[in-house]
């Protein structure tokens, strides 16, 4: 699966800093419970949500 947020892809190789500390560049990160990927792909997020649902279901079933 893939999610597009616009017709153009902008690549910014700039550095992000918080104060004097450089924030490392990563391929994916978690934000408000969702997995955000740098390539726009949403497969990891969907897979994680399905696995979390099954885990909760198994706990409830005993």
C-alpha cells in the first residue's frame, strides 16, 4: 500500500536541529500511534495495527 500526499515529491536533505542537537534521519518513526515512513508507504502501520488487534483479541479470549 502507498499513500500520496501530493503530486510532487520534494526531497530535503537539510539538517534538523533542536537547540544544538541534530535530529537523526530515520526511515520510519511512531507518531500518535501511527508508523510514519519516509517513502510514504503505509504497510508497516497497517501490519502493526492488525497485529495489535489480534494480540488484544487473544488476551480477551484467554
